[in-house]
C-alpha cells in the first residue's frame, strides 16, 4: 500500500457538514445518553462556541506551512484549531502515514482571542525550536549534542506502551537508544523536567 492510499484510508466523513477530513481532524462529540457523532474540527468548534455562548469566536482553517530547521531541512506543518471550555488551542504538527508525527507544537489562548495572533506566537515558538539541534549522528551512532535535550514523550507501539518513545528534533528515538545515549554521561547528574506541550521548553 503506498502512502497516498494509506492516507485516503485514514479519513472520515463529518456527520454534520459531510466533508471528508483526515482522522486527526475528527472529534467524537456527544454523550453516553444521546450518542456520539463524528465532527470535523470546524463543526466541533462551532458547536462548542454555541454551547459556551462565545458569540465572537470565528473558526479559521489555516493552510499548512513549511519551516526550515538549522540543518537546512524543510518541515511541513499542518495546523488545527480546537476550542476547549474557556480556551482555544492552535496546534502545528508534521504528518507521516496520515497521522501526526515528528515535531508537534501548541499554543493556548483565550477562546475569543485573535487566532491570527495566536498563530503568530506559535510560529515564533516553532522557529525557536527548529533553530537548535539536540541530537546528532556521531561515530558511535546518535549522540546528545550539547548536554541538553528537549523533546516529547510518545507511545511506542513496539513496546505496548511499557516504555516511552522519545521524540527529539522531530526524530523518534526508542527508550533503549535514548538510554544508550545517556550512558556517555555515566556518573554525571541530570535534571528531568516535565511540562505541558503548550509551554515553552
């Protein structure tokens, strides 16, 4: 199966507007008592805004953007807006085989905040992250570049979620591989700090 066919299979029709959208833009909306429907992000946001009395909220569909990292490699990001209670999140993520993968970013603001302003803040955050390299290919394989690693904790299907997959510089690194990288610093101290994905690292 090629990538185009795979991505076609990972799409769902919105039960309200009828548009066929990628699965990552579908929200299962409803309740146990009244049942659930599959809404695209735009229809979900419109429903959530109506339920929350957010008369000034206007959903925007952003086009994908391309940013270049410090090694000159291009990265294509899809953008998604999601209302949650009194707030709104704008997400940016790479896609591989029809699913979010690689670099992923988020910024959060007030539900009626200017979405273009939020997007501008998100892009600035993305540019800062892409301007730094945390791991590099060395003589003995992948190595920590400069004693500082920033990344994201992911799910490793090969391990059934028993140990995490670490995503650093948009690269998936197994827990075993990450441990091998740390062994270059045996006897040193370390600090592990966990933050929400909307926060700056």
